[in-house]
C-alpha cells in the first residue's frame, strides 16, 4: 500500500475563509521584505475585521490599517525600508484608529518563542528602564528566583507568550505538503510565527510549488527551515510578495511601493489606489504588474 | 591632500570612529551613512578586530562601505535573529539615531506627543530598549537642534544614565558613551552623568552648540576642537571607504 500524504494546496480565498474576525494573526517577513502580500491583499478585500496583527511591520500592516481591518498592532516598528516610515500605519496611529501594543524587536522574538514552546513567558532584561513598561501593560517585572553569577536575585522582565490564532508567511519554494525553503539572506521570524500558531491556521504562500523530491535541488539543506509540521495550507502565489522584495526571485518594486505610499496622502488617493490595486483578483494584480504601469 | 582640507562630514566620520576605540572584538553596528563609514574607518586603523555588517544579513571584511553583493568579503551569516545573540551577550556597540535625546542620554525613536495617540508616529521602539539595557550605545544626530536635544523626551525608547542608575544592578550593562552631531561631540563623563560638551567641530563655537541644545549642557572651561582626520584617514575615507562621497550628502559642509 502506498502512503498518501495530505495535499495542502489551496487558494488565497480558501486561506481567508479559514480566518475569523477578531483573530490575532502573525505576518512573516520583515519591513518591506518577503511579505505575504497576496494573502494580505485578500484579507484587505474580505469582510474580516478587528484583527490583531503581530508583525515586523511593513506594507502588510499599513495596507490592513488603510483597509480598516486592524484593531490592534503588536509590533516593534513599521517601515518600508527605502521609505523609512510606513505612511498608512502612521496615519492610523495619528488618527487614533488602532490600538498599539509596542515591543522591542527582541521581545517579539521571545514572545513568539514562548508561545511556540507553550510556556507563559520568557525572562529578559529588555524593556527595563524604558517606557515600554509604561506603554505595554502586558509586560511585568519580577525578581529572579534563581541567583545570577554574583549570587544576586536581579530584576527581570517577563515577556508573555504572544498567543496567535493564525500565521501567514511567503517563501520562495514549497511542496504541496508544506515543506518550504527561504532562498534569500534571511528567514526573519517566519518559522517561529508558524510554530507559535495553532494547528489548522498556519498558512504559507510560495513563488514555486514543486514535488518534494525536487525541493532540495532549489537550494541547500540549511535553507530547508519550514517543515510541513508547521504548515496547514500552501498557496501557489508567484509574485505573492510584490511590491516587497523576495530575494533572489525579485527585488522590491520601488515604483509600486511609492504609489502605495503616496496613496496615504488623502482618502481620495487611497480610494483610487484601492480600486486599482486591492479590489482586484490576485491574477489581475499580477497581470498588471507584469504589463507595467 | 592635507588634513586641514577635511570636510565637516569627514570630521564627523572621525568623531564616530573614535567612539569604537578600545572596543576590541565586538560587533560595531553603526546605523546611518556616516556612522557606517566611521565603523569601517575605525577597523581600518586603530580598532582592527571590530566586526561590521553589510547592513543586511552578513558580517563583512570589506573596507569599502558600499559594495555590490557579489563583491562582499563574507565573514559570517548574520540574519536578524543572530543580532540578539550579540546584543544580549554584550558583544555589540550600536550607534543609533535619535528623534529626541535628553541630558542623560534617554532617547526617543517611537513617537512625538502622547504615545497612546501621538501627534507624530515615528519608527517605533525598534531594538532600542534591548540595545541600551545590554550594550554600549552611542548616538548620531546629523542635525543638532533644540528639537532633538530636549529637556524631556516624550517616550523613552533608549535608556539613559539616570534611569540606569535608578535600576541599580539591573542597569549595570547600560553604557551610553557618546553623542556625535554635525556640530560637536558630547559625552557623559561627569559625576552625575549629565551630557557634557566634549569638543566642537572646526568652525563651530561653544555658543553655537549651546544655542542648538534645548537643555543646559555641562560646558568645561576649555572645550577642545574635534580631532581632524590624519592624512591616512582622509585617504582611506576618500579613496577606499566612501569614494562616491555619500558622507557629504548626509552632512554638507557649511558655506
């Protein structure tokens, strides 16, 4: 008898159908690099709302803020890299339109790791002395029960687990079962986000979807960092990170990113951008990108 | 070429390079154009064991600051997550920017106004709390002004000396070393760790710096002029590290 593995291939709309209003969703990538924008655009078009977004923020966070999908942002920053400040996120913050749960980048790491390891918190000194403890009431301090190298019981911060309801990431190449590889310089926090999310709601999109036997040939062993044990759905989405970079498949599309950023100038500019680049099926978006503007 | 022909930007490069003197074999992580040039200058001269990044995910051995990916001399794969291994183990000296900074070196990168509903949303906390509580930190302010040097920052993202002192033992790794600007070099080498004017760049007066600072600086009786680049340093900056002159775009020399 031959074994029949679960085929996890699905469409972006099938991913969105598994999500619910009010969910806490982690979005992979970093700033304007390898963001799962095809899925993000589908969320922006959907009737989802009141989402909590956990992200090293880029146009994922900004687009969802502009589309009115975000109740709360859990983040250390939001940037478009070549445009230092994320304009749509900025506008939402300055309008008081979203709640904000600030963290240090390293605390995001610890919070995801704690969730993945099923412990309530991890200890750190990050945050002590800063206003994070003022601005993020989920952070608390405690006296270490274990002495340090000098026998002292020092003050530490308890970084609580960032409990997720779902995670979405974009990778370079995957198989239909959810094994995937990053081929660019950095995995970012993609694996940890997928490990921190519950079974059933862990989704990746990928530039290429290949047979398992062909997967390793696309890179080297050390790049095989996403296991099918972390993944419940695989979307074939060529160009799915656009306009963010997806090295080595493509660099950031600076002109497209500029058009997106300029759309933060006014409600009219956003409406026009939205009609042309968000409220269209992904296939049409990709066709317009290919044909140039 | 002579040292007296140094531009303001080149004086800033040397002042920032000096921040790393004596650091040994750690990650010098200067963020920004002039700081990046400065880190490479320090390594090319008096701090040869420093490690520097390519600005993305690698540690590189090149002296040139801006090289094509295929021309990098790679030393180590350093994805973002590896950065915390350096930061949390105390093997990094970062040079950050500051939208606001106060007399004890508390830094704000996050937001202007009330954090809950800011008048201006800036970058965010980024890595500033973790950088400052764990490692030596210096700051680079390319436009020295009272809007940056303020009595009180609106949000403390980077921890300063007064807050470190209040933490006691938990603040023992805080080391805010220098603040370098387009006008001057400042440090905290005072009994109460208040910011002190360490030197003024050539062509800048003490009064210029005082007027551009929104709080009372500690000003010694004699304020030296910032060190000029040596001829060898100028050659390295102009011919090897930054031949395209990116530094001059960040700090134009005053007319």
